[in-house]
């Protein structure tokens, strides 16, 4: 049979022109494979292998094996996967190939070979997410070989070590059947093993598995000494999962046995999240009285103040926030404490005291709320008639925290006072640096070679890995073929292989390449933290223009320009909305079921479809780029008109609902938007998400205009 298949593939190979162009042949093979035309696909993959310049030979060889597997020629598939592993043992596809060999042998009925293949997979990839499946398949192979005892043992391992895996449920069903048939006693894992595994899962933030193992420990060994320790860990895992009632119950049990600051802290936070603020206060006060030097003391001081605030005790909250500055001046909560104390004083119309508190932001460590505190220091100075002082504060803010939302607000305030702002530092493309990969869009090979040159210049011969350059070229070739998953696999290996300059270069090169093929959300995630850190450190120019543009991409810009023009919008405002709403992911769906690029909820979508005569209309059309942009730009334009051209209010309405925002304007300003204090209005929007949304979108809007206009 194999001879017939090979003959057919060779016939198809010679039925097309002899000249081999590896990339084109590989692309065609993938297309044919998708159409379930396996033999034709094999012929094109085989031709691709004859092109000496083709970078992706390992992928072509792997796809040949996949074609046989999909054709259910499992013995031949196993042979081809094995050939692949002999030629490319370190390929990113090697784990999948090893697992595929096991699957192919299982389908072919060669169960001894299944076990050998899966043992190799498990030995070489013990942390792979497919381990539960591979163990399950291995246990089934032992069943087929009439070795139920070994199968039973493996099913127990799956149940024990991967308790929330979908294969754990199947393993338990198999255990039940085997125990009944062979009268096996149910296996009990040692308590130390359960505790150790649970703690490992908790450390890895795999809370579901951690919970399952700690619960099992308590159930199977209720009197064991490890149960007390496990109750705390179980409570913390449940807290992280939002399971607050069981978290509270388990933490309280653990606290009675062995009290400490950590347990008190998590108990207080759990009660706080449940809205039981007075109980939460009690636990935070206990930490401060009994464990004032613990690692949780500054956390307790901050949350004590916050819970006072939430129980309508503003003076106690202010005292506690300010106490944090004195007692824990290096705390990461300092900037937030200054902001909240100052805002409470502002709400009481004690503007002099609020000004003094906000001014403290210049004395303490910089945090995300520092620019906001400085802005309100300037704003209150202006309100109290200290115009010159206000201008100086605004100037400092605009210069020191350039590129923040509040730096842009400070510049507008300076202009209103008749002052010029500081010169904006230019963001430049600085060639190859820690922050940028040189190269134009059509200069891919040169770009990647430049990465290697930079890496080689910083690493001696003994540190060089000749495999790196090839991997960089391969992942770019995969991106050009739109094989994003394969490309990311190569990228992960690159990051593991490299350090320092080379790792950063590889990451940023990948980000740029992804953006070029229309993948925007991952490059934003890869660069956003770097940009934020540069801004807070006062050195935005240390990040090059290339990186800034990766963080603020112009995705779908031609279409955005078209629809913005149709409805009289600034396209950069639309870009800012999309960046903060969906990160340019057209398939994004939020917890509130908002859809697509501009995150339109279904009820609004129906209304907009009717107004725009979109017919036939169905909810899934909101995932279409054109439809979503048309709806979103129209809706945003209508909201701007509804709020008399006030973009901030329109954005608040876009996120929080226009009726709700209109009601706030009516209640606070008697419906007169001309007398609205924009900064005050935004800060007192009751919905936290909407409050931050407006500031984030406006900040991105200013950034887009600065980068691209």
C-alpha cells in the first residue's frame, strides 16, 4: 500500500513543472491539505524540500507526516514523524511530532510502540500542557496490552496531579470501571505529595489545580498536621479565584490554629471584597497592632484607609492615608494614598489642605498616580489665585511626565494661563539599540541580519549560538505565510536561547513583524510596559519612535479614515478608542458581550443596524471590520453631537451609557455643559471603569496626534 501512495505522490510531483520554488510549493501544499487533498499536498511539500534555499524544510517534512496522519495511513505517518525527529530533533515541532507518533501507533494498534513514544514525550517535555492527554493515551495502551494494573496506576496519577484537567474526569471513570472489574483498592496519595503539588500549583497561579489538591488533602487526611497549612493555601487560592465565602471559612480555620499577618491580610481583603467593610477593618487593625513590621503592614495601612472611606468615615480615612506616608514612606501605595487623601479633602471643599497633600507627590517615590496628584496641585493653586505657582507646577508636570494624560492636560492649562509649555522631546528612530530593530517594511532579511550582528558584537564566541540567526529568519518566513502559531513557537525558542540585547531585539523584531501582518494586540502588549516605564522615569526619548509606534499602531487606518471622514470624526480619536477597547482585535468579546474593534454591545448594535440600514443584520456581523467601524464611528459621532461637541463626555457615554452620563450632568451642573469642570467631572464619575476609560482614551488620542500628525 505504501508503494502505491509513494507512486501516486511521485506521479503528481512530475505532473507539475520541474522548477521548485519552496515557499510557493509549501503554500500550495498547505492549501491542498486544508482541502483534504492529501496526496497532492504531499507532492508539493516534497517539491519544496528540493529547493536548497527554502528555510522551512522541517515544516514541509512535518506537513508530509500530517498529510499521512489525516489520510489515516497511520503506520506511514508514524514513520514520517520519526524521520522528522531524526532530522530535526530540536525543532519547535518536535513535541507535537513525538505525541503524534504515539497517536498514530495507537490508531494502528501498535500499543507497545505507543508506550515507547509517549515515554519519550513525557521524559523530554514534563511541563507540556498535553501531558495529561499523553498519560491518558498511555494508560489506554496498557489496557489494550492486558495490563490493567499499570493502567490503573497511571489513571491515578492523572487524577492526582491534574485534577481539573478534562482527562482527570475520564481517568476517574476508568478507575471506577477497573476497580469494579478487578477489585482494586482506590489509591491514596501521600499527604506530603498532595501538599507539595498543591503549593507548586499555587505558586504558578494555577489556582484550580491547587484548590483540588488541598481539598483532597483535607478530605483524605483530616487529622494530618499539613491540613492546617493547606487550609491557608486553599483559602488564598479560593480568594484569587473570587470564591470568597469558602476562602473566608478556610482562612479563619487556619488563623485559629496558627495566626500570622498574611492570613489576617487575606481575610481582611476577602471580607472587603464581600462588602463587609467593618469586619475587614478589624483584620487590618489587628495587623497594624500585632505585626507592624510585617511585609503586609503597609498593605494593611492602605486598605484600612480605603475601608474607612467606604464606610463613610472620611476623616479616619485621611488620617490613615497620611499615616502610611509617615510610617511606610517607601511603600508602593504612597502615590495612591496621596491621591485619595487629597481627593477626600477636595470633596470637603478644604482646598488649602488638599493642595498641601497633593504637593507631597513631589517628595515621594514616583507611581502611576503621581502625575495626577501634581496636576491637581496645580489646579488647586490656580483655584486659590496662585497663578504663577500653578503655571510652574503645570510646566514641571508637562516636562517631567511628558506623554502622560495629565501632562497633556497641563499643557492645555498653561496655554489657558498665557504661558508656553516646555519643548516636547523628539522621539527618533535611533538605529539598532536596546529599544529598536533597524529596517524598513521591505527590508526583512537585512533587519534580521542586523539583529544578529548586534547580538554577536555583545557576545563572545563562546556565547554565540549559530542556531539563532536561522531561527530568526524562519519565524519571519512563517509570518509571511500567515502561520502565526508556528512563528510564535519559533519566537519562544529565540527568547529562551537569548538574553539581554538579543532577547530584547528578538522580541521587538517579532512585534514589528506581527504588526506588519495585521496582528496588533500582541505587539502592544510587548511594548506597552516598556513605554510606561520610560515615561514614569522621565525618559520617554529612551524608547525609540519605532517602539512607540508599535505601542500605538495605525491598524485598519484606511478604513478608519474613510468612516471618520463620512461622519466628521478625527481618525486619531477613533484609533484611540479602538486601542483601548479591543487592542485592534476584530474578534474581541468583552464580559459585557461587547463585540469587535469598537466593542459594541448587541442591543446597541441592533439600533445602529436599523439606523444605518444594515440588512440583513445578525449579531456576528459586528465582528466584521467594515460593519463594526461603520457602526462605531457613527455612534461616536452621534454622541459627540449629543454632548455639544464635548469629546470627554461623549467617551464617557460610549463606555458608561449616554443616559447615565447625561443624568450626571443634569444632577451636578443643571444640564449646563458650558459650566462643567472637565477634570472634576471625570474624577467623580461613579463608575470606576468609565472614569479610567475616558482618561486612557484621551491620553491615547493625544499620543496618536503627536506621533503621526
